């Protein structure tokens, strides 16, 4: 859609011109509000101790909510929710604290690396970096294996932006400083609560969103126009995860808003890709492929997987 349609989208949001570009992002805002409200409530709820059942339940929920924050970062990096650059800058600050890492830092590794160089040497999160005979070990070791490359790539990118004097570097610095200040403050007020309710859930959530790449791309054909990505089409998953399961169409049209992906998937992907790549149940796929003792690594069409030779 061109910029000429923006006023109609803003008006349709019910929040007035200059605010939300798509009304569906009311859901994203609600998820964000729920995370901050739950964090504050859990902080008060566990004031007498975080190591019991209360702390465990709070940590589990906040891990799931932090995962939604990672998805919000992903979606916003591709299609910022507000029409106003100022509001988007504020939003990026808010979701950086929700996610536990600079939202702007998502751009070099994901938008400029993964999307442009899918599964090649220039893709820091290519799935060929894990090559164990055990699928469970591939799953568990994937994030530790790719994270150093993600960090190195991000730091190189922002150092280049600093030397060029570009505003994105200052934005990255502001978001990173806000996270450090928040972490230090929370750690001083309640170190155990900070670990159990903030840091550990956010780290697990980030590991999960990166590891999701293994489920979405391993064994697929990055050169094929439709069979480059695995889709998880369950309605409950996609409601809570803002349509992140429709991954092939996202790679084909990365600038499209997440609310448009199910319809575009049906129009441009579902009848063109291999049927094995449209999975209605992500937990079933995870169990069969990675958790079951008999799980084996295969290509998207069920043929034996052959490592491409780039680790």
C-alpha cells in the first residue's frame, strides 16, 4: 500500500489521524500494557519472596509475555505501528524495555541480514550452524551457537553508523541506556525478583524467538520462491503471536503489516508451496522433529537432510 492510503488506515484505527496506522495494532498495545501491568503486579505480589509458587507462576507468565514483546519488536522493525516518527521512537523505547534489548538493534541482523541473505554465509542465524545427529541437541544448542554472530554483526553495524553520524546510532544508544538504567534500578530494589521476573524471562524469550528460526527454515529451500519457509497456521498461536506463524509470505513481502498475512498466505502461498510446509500445530511439529527420540532432520519434503557445508 502506498502512503496515500495512510489517512484511511489511521482513521480506521479509531485512534485518530497520526496515531496507529492499522487498527489491529490495538492488540499489540494491549499485549504491551498487559506485560507492564503483570510485571508491576508480580513485583508487588512476590515482595515477601520470589522462590515459591507465586514466583514460579509469575515467571512463567512473564516469559510468555516477554516472548510477545520479541514478536512486537520483530513486527515493528518491519512495519512501525504509528504514522508519527516521534511516536514510533517512543514506541521503540517501550518495546526495548519489554523485550530486554534495543529494538533498533533488530534491524541489522534481521532485516538487513536474515531477510536479504537467507541461509547463506551472510545470514548470522542460518540453521546450518548446528549439525548434530541429535535433533534435541540442535534445538538446545542453536541459540548459543548463533548469538555470538548476532552480537558481532550488530556491533559492527552500529559502529559504522556512529562513524557516519547517522541518527539510528543515537536511537540505539538511547534504547540501550534505558535498559541498563531499568535493570540496575530493579536489581538494586530487589535482586532476586529482578532475576526471576525480568531478566530470566526476557533471556528465555529472546532465546525462543531466535530458535524459532530453526523451526521456520531448517530443511527448506532458500532458493525456491515458496518453499523457503515453514508456516505454522494454528489460529490460537497466531492470535497470541500476531500472525508470526505465516512466515513464507512474511519473507516474500516483509513490509506488509502482520494483520494482512493470513489472507496473503492463502492467496500467494498455501496453494503453491509443499503441503508439509503448512503446519497447523507448532507443538506437534516441535515434538515430532526435535523432542521425540526418533526425531530426524529432513528436508521440507521429507527427503533426507544434506548439510550445505556452511557452518
